[in-house]
């Protein structure tokens, strides 16, 4: 009797275990999500931006909980997510092949990945020489370690006046100066913005920027005039004569060439007065309705001279008459 009861108990336990095993096998397993990074694409310079779209990604059973985009091949770019991380805006691409990876995961932690390639083709303005613009500057030296920034740009332009800024193939060198400066090209995400110079002394430096693109070259030079504050508060007088500008018709008076006083693109502020023979002093400002106006007239490579002009007299009453120019620096 005991043996029969024991056999029955063993049979019952075996049946329960078998049922539990069958129940486990019938439970559906979790399936991973499916990542869709989109089709490969090609863009053409000057276009440097594209949108990567991962909205085709899905999870067979639930929802995707995370989207992560990353660049796995190509030059540096700017990437900004949008549309709940489904897509990414890629900016400042350069010529070459880029590869991006999209990684998605579901709430259970299962992941899936997909990649997309972007080819950037530069056939823009083929045969056009690049252009570099380098501005002369005058700066006050606060200390020998002061950094001075020189504005510059490099670009190529097609027949429709569309420009593409350049950051590659650009170099800078020092031609002359009172000392050897430290200098290097400065770029932002779009291209060259200028040159930073360090370890400077008082005096005049001459720098040169060279740019090369697809075998075509261009260059430009700019002077950097490093000065101190010895001019502030001082006055200078110049005697000259009125002349007629054959191009504009204005009556003009040119101060003598004084590169130690007159600086192209100078940040210094001045007061300028003029005095005709037998008349009182007249202060000149930038009011177009004033008696006259004054500006720095460019000559040669970044040199300049002070030019006073007036359109008040278009005749010959002032021509060859003497005029005194007084200039005072206050900043």
C-alpha cells in the first residue's frame, strides 16, 4: 500500500513538472528592435549640410526607447538631434566620404544598429581661382604677450556669385617685422576667419596668406602696425592746399604721408579741424550735412593718408587755396 502511494506521488510530481516546462516553452521570446538609418546619399559643394532620418526604425513588439547617432568615419562635423532623436542635422561637411551609425534599443535593453554613408562631392566652381582677403590692422600693444587678431577670409566663387568658404589649403607666413611673431590660422565651422599673432613688439609686421584649391593658388598680404599710446592727447598741424578730385568732383585736401600717424583701418579716434585762410577753425565730423568730412585714404599696401573733402564747393573758389589741418588723438 505504501509503495503504491509513493508511485502515485512520483507520477503527480512528474506531471506537474512537465506542465510547467510546457508552459515555459510556450511563452514568446522578446525580439530586438530594427534600426533604419536611411539610404546612402550624395551632396554637392557648396551644400555642406544634410539630414539623417532614422524614423523608419521600429520594434516588432513594443516601442524604441533610445536613439543614438554617431559619426564613425569622416572629418569633423556638427551634429544636432531633432524630431525626438529620430533624426540628426549634420553641418559643415567637407569633401569626402562620411559614415554614420544609428543605434536603437527597446525597453528590455535589446539593441540594433544600422549605418548610412554620405558622399560629399566638390565640383564647385572648377577652374575658378580661390580668393583670400587679408585686412591691414593697427592695434595698441598692452603687453608683449597680447594676442592680436587679424581679420581674413578665403573662399571660391562661381559665376552666380555663390561663395564657398575655405578652411583647407590655407597657410600664413611672416614676411617682415621687428621680431619673429607666433601666428596661426583661425577657423570657425565654416572656414577661415583670420590670423592670431602673438609675441609681438612695437613696429610694423607684414604677413602673407596663401590659399590653394584644386591646383589654383592665390595670396594676399596685410600689415600689422603695433603701437603704444604716445599719440593720445597730442595735436598735429599740417599745411596743404585744396585740390579738385577729377573722379568725384569733390574739393579735397590731403595731409602729408605720415604712416606714423595715419593708419589704415585704425581703431583710434580723432578730432579733425580745418582752417581756410582768413577764416576760423571748423571742426569736421561724419555728419553728411556738415561743412566737410574726413577719412583715411588708402595708398599702397595698407598705408594711408588723411583726406579732408567737401562737396560744398564744386567750383574753383578753393582750388589751390591754402588750408591748415589740425588733428588730435583722443583714443
